[in-house]
C-alpha cells in the first residue's frame, strides 16, 4: 500500500498556528512566570492575533496551492477574508475584555488562552472543504465558548448561560454530526468537492438520505448562527455571559458557521435546491421575530442579543441568494460580516464602558440616559454604531445592506428583499431609541464613577478603530468591496 | 467654474466638523453661533456665484462634476444643477443662514451639537438637489434624516421625542422601498450604472414601471406629504424648534415634490400617466382637507403646518398636469412655499419667544402693541394666501392655468383651496392682530429687535421680488421644464433587449391602448 504524503503549505497554515501557539504561551506564562499579571498576557494575546492578521493580509490565495492535507485545510479567497473578520473580532474582544471591570479579578491566562483557542477553531471551521474538519473546528470553538460563557463563576446568570449553551449546543452538534453521517452515507465522501462531483454524476445519491442529512446540517448550523427557529438560547446566553464574551460570541461563531453554510450549500448545488424555500422561511422568521422582540427590551445587552439574531437573518438573505447570484451574494456576505464586526464590537465596547461606570454594572436602557451631556464622545460613538446597525448612510451598515439586498434582487428574490428592508425600518425604532435616551433625556441616578479603569486605553483604541472603520466602510467602501469580490472564490 | 458644486455641497459639512473643536457653555456659545452663521453665509455667496454663472438658455445639467466612487457597482459621485434644482438650491442656501440667525436667541442648550446638526442638514439637503447618481441621492436622502431627527428630538417642544421618532419612521419606511426600486431598476435596465441621466435615456419596460413608480412615489408622497401620508407633518412641525420648522417646511417637503419631478415621473412616464388621476385626486383632497384642518386649529403653528399640506397639493397638481405651465408653476410654487411658510414659522417663533404660547385665543390686538411685527405678519400671510403682487400668486396662478388646460374641474376644485386659504389666514390674522388687546400680558410686548429685522428682511424682499418680477426665475426654469416635459411625455417605448415573453405582452397591450402622437 502506497502512503500518499499530503501536500502541506506551511505559510498558509501560519494564521492558525499562531493563535494556537499564543494560547499555549499565554497559559504557561500565567501559570509559571507572571501570576496575575494581566497586562503582559493581554499584550501577548494581542501581538499573536495581530501577527496572524498581518500574515493573513500579506498572503495571496493562489489557485492550486490552496489545499493542504488533501483539502482538510483550505486557504482560498473566502478563507482569507473570513480570517480577517474572525481575527478582527478576536482582537476587539481582547481589547474590550481588558477594559471590563467585571473580569479584573478572574484568571487572565485561561481567559485569553480560551479566546485564542476559540479563534483557531473558528478559523479552522471557515478554512476547510471537509465535513469532519467543519465539525472539529466547530467543537474547538464551541467548547472554549461554553467555558467562557460561565467565566464569572459567582454569577448565577453566568452559570445558567453556560449550562444552557452547553446542553443545547451539544444537542445541535449531534444534529450536525448526524447530518454529516447521512450525507456521507448517501455520497460516500466527506470532501465537499467529492460530494459535489458524486451528486452531479450519480442522481441516485440525491435521494432522501442526502436531503435528510442536509436538513440535519441546517439545524446544527442554524443553531450556531442563531437563526430562527433555533435561536431560543441566544438571548439568555448573551445576557448571562460576560459582555466581552457576548461580543465575541455574536460575531465569531456567526462568521465560521455561515462559512460552512455557504460552502455546503454551494457544493450541494442543484441537489440542495429544495432547501431554498426552507432557508427563505428561516431568513424571514429570523429577521422578523428578532426585530419585533427587540423592540420590547429594556436591557441594552439583551437588545443587542436580539439585534444580532436579526443580523443573522439579513445574512441568511445573502445565503438564500447565493445559488442564483453567487458572486454578489458571497461578497455581500463577506462585506456585511466585516462591517458587522466593527459596528457590533463597537457597540459592546461602549456598553462595557458604561457598565464600568456603575457600581451594579448595569446595562439597562436607563443607565444611558443623558450620556451625551456627560460623555459626549462615548455617546457620539454609540450613535454611529446604532446608525450603522440600522443600515443608514453614510455608514458601513448601509453599504453592507445595499450589497446584500442587491444580491437578493439580482437573484430574483424581490419579496424577500422587501421584507428585509421593512424589517430594517422596525429595527431603526429600537436602535434609535438608544440615541433618544442618550441625547434627548436628562441624566438620572447616581453620579457616574469618575475613576477610569486601567484598561481604559484599550477601550479607546477599540472605539477609535471601530468608529473609523464603520465610517470608512460606508464612505469609501471601494477598496474593501474589491477585496470582498476577489475573495468570493471558492475551492480553487 | 470647476468644483463650485462640490464646494457649496461640502462647505457646511466641513464647517460642522470644525465645530467639533469649538468650546461650548455659558459665554462661549457666541463663537459657535457666529462661526455657523459665517459658514452658511459663505455657502450662500458661493451659491449666488453659481446662480450668476448659470446659463438660462441651456436645458441640460450644468457645472457637472463626476468622479468614480464605487466603480464595481457603477456608482459615481456625480453632481450637477439645472433650472429645476437651481432655485431649490438657492432656497436652501438662503433659508439656512436665516434659520441659524433666528436660533441665536432661541437655542440655549447643547449649542455646538445644534449648529453642527443644522450645517450637516444643509449638506444633506443640497446633496439631494445636486445628486445625479441614485446611490448618491439615496445617501443624502437618508443621511439628512439624522440631523433633522436630532433637531426635533433634542431642541423640540413637549412631545418632541414622539414627533421625532414618528418623523423618522415614516420617512424611512417610504425610502427603503425606494432603495429596493433603485436596485431593481439597476438590474432590470441593464445600464450597469447608477447614473440618473443614463437611466433617462433607457426606457423602462412598461410592465415593470407601475411597481417601480409606486415604490418611488410612496417614498416621495410621505415626504411631500400627500394626503393620506401627512400625519407625521403636524406633529413634526409643531414640536420642532422654530428653525427646524423653517427648514422642514421650507426645504424638506420640497425634496418630496422634487423627487417626483426629478426621478419618479421622467423615469417611469407611462406609469406616471396611469397614476396621474389618482395622484391628482389625492392632491385635491389634500388642498381642501389641509385648508379645512387649518381653519379649525387653535395653535398658530399647527395652522401653518396644515396650510403646508394644502399648498403642497398645488405643487403635485401642477406636476401631474403634464404641461409646461403646470411644471414651471410647480417649481415656482415650491420656492414660494419655502419662503412664505418659512417666514410664517419665523413669525410664530417671534411671538412664541415672547409669550411661550401659540394659542390664538391668547392673542388679539397685537397691531397696537407691535406695529412692525404686525406689518411683517400681514405681508407674509398675504403672500401665503396668494395675493397678486406677492410671490404666492405667481405660483398658484400658473399652476391653476396648467390644471385648467388639463381639466377644468381640477382647476375649479383647486381654486376653492385658494379661497379657503384666504379664509383661514385672514381669520387668524383678525384674531391675533386686530381688535382690542384682550390679554394683559400682551400689553408690554416688545416690537421686533434688530436681529429679528435681519431675519425677516430677506424673506420679505424675496416675496416682493418674486411677486413683482418673476421673469428671471421663469427664464431659468423654462428650458429645463420643457426638456422635462418631453421626457415625461414619451409615449413610444423603445425596447432594445429581447424582453421576456410576459413583459412583451404588456408592452404590446400598452401600445394598443395608447395612441402614438
């Protein structure tokens, strides 16, 4: 028997290797060298992530060199862009975790180590054409996030979040794995290109087993992106987890799970066609339910949780359109994802700074009352993020929505687009309510604490980057749009 | 004059950004105010230079500037001005300094943010009138909502938050549908660009036109507002601070009528004709309904707000008359309404700042106490009614002629609206200005001060100028209005691409229905 040595392109693997090494280093450092020295650990984490980002941006996804380990690891344009998204999300989550008062007395090495492990898992999930690797990646980041969700052990809500996320998450993983098994049974392969070829050549493989497998995978992935009707866990988990973790959870797993979604559905091709209407309904339900419920929230953190579900709905629109208008939909998804990192992370960063100011760490809507009078800069930044989340010009959120809706209309989904834009009107109501509270109400309650947190500078850096990027992606989007379009290339 | 439009367009925004570095607070606000006023005055001077350089005999776009923006989608930064937008641009650059000057005394809190919002708002409004690219147009159209929302919501009256949110949601609900229509048009036409002028040259399939027209029309109808989409207007006008109401009535409402004129009608002429009867009916209902509602108001500001619904009905009537008189009358009427309703809101602002009430019953006999103020009030009210010799007459009379040319009944019903406007305005004047001074608090009221003179003078001067010598304005409007008319009267559809069978059927059905002139 010949042993085939797999081709390995180490350069392309570097963006994943770096966070893993960084995680190990951080854990060891905390254990042996600098017990309790947070700032060093934060800096190591940031340097690792920045290096990975630099390598990713410097790399050029070349056709023919993309696949390592026989397609288990794949560095194509799509991967490259999603790496940028995931790494930015990770960098932001580190910056804002360093500024969150609640996390001050928790072990730093484990926290940042887990963030780095989760990052590598998300990256692996986005960078493969192999079903098993999709699962491995998903489990790597999910297990890290289960722990992180309950990181504040003393808080009952944290424990609830962690347990809920773990139980439901394992259940969803089971669905996903079972779906993969069925797809493997029907087609005889776990490699997406192989699967696509067999589906094409052998119509018998498109039978009930394959469709059922695909259906189970929709359930599993739908859970991870928090799409209706599998989003029930999201509000509780997002609210119970530490805010910095919530911010990370609302972006990173979405990017990774949607990447798998796109890859699976594009390789299923015509055989997955019967799922178009399923995804259509899921998209409509996700957007509409989340937006309607978000209106009634009085806790900003919970409102942002529902908002992130709603945004999953808009991303589902891109997914639905991806079969009939592949390039526009894929690049639209990528652009949307990148904009979402900046605007959502920015919003969470402001939220952390606000809860830092208060003894009870509250994130109620009333806690923001009159923010514009005593923290005008913070209020202005939050207003920019809210405007962008609503999808209004001149911010990145508008260009992203414009792009995704273009894809849907180009694909012929007129009603889906109409429902989506009407949803964004509903969303404006609750996003702008924050602006109302910050600018049009008078401050109330006890005076805000004036003692700045030692991590203040990290938060300022995060906010500056987020505001600048949100505006830049809205006013001069051309170069990043070109990058997204170049990256909308799969598997070669 | 290369770059003149870009300078006019972005000067207010840059000024607003520079205000970020200003200091505010007690005693420091005068710098902020003066700076904002200077910026808006320089903008006005630049726009006056553009007005003087404008060639009246040329129908097309002038001073066009173009630069690639998002080439992948065929989106460019393209701006220009023609006879239709020129006057609206002038209206904007005149009303903004007036509004800023008025606010000197009126706005005391968060002054920096206030003047920033006003200046950003000016850029947004100018952008809507200048834009020759759908994407650019939409960015300004939506972008200007945010400063207006802040102006109503932060510096408005008692129910300001309700009014601001209602204003925002109504406008947004309409405009997102327009966004869908714009993208749809982009893909359906196959032009591959968002350039508005390029789309004018490419007729849209008759089967698609009603849908796209409806989407654009709803968005603009909410802005105008056409009955029954007007309910946001009284709330927003009444709650907004005076300067906000001036801008809202003076310029923002015109963006709706301008949208009909610039985009909805020439892009989808077939559908526009099909919908014409419906829209004219709604316009007539608006004229009468607005006037009747104005008659029964007890709040002067609300009265002026409802009069806007009535006056804007005339503009819609003129546009959908599909003739030259109607079209050029509409443009003049847009400007006139901007001037007279803007001036009326200023007048209301004057008495509100003195008495902190706007109830008609609280006043009476003001003529004896404040003779100068009353004179200004009377002139403005007469201009709003449409007295010959003042500006209002020129627009409404031309529109009525145009409507008469189309259908005598339309003109007859609309003329009732003119009569009604005389009723509610004169009645209000009588109750506020004439008679005995019935409320003691009114006895000691001071007459207009120097700043208020300065605010009102340009408005009154314009009323007389347009009323007595409107020729230069008509000269500039007419060539563009003629070109516009030939665009909206296109009847023969040229379809170059092989259309889908279903669409072809619609085209055939349409061709049989309409006699080709």
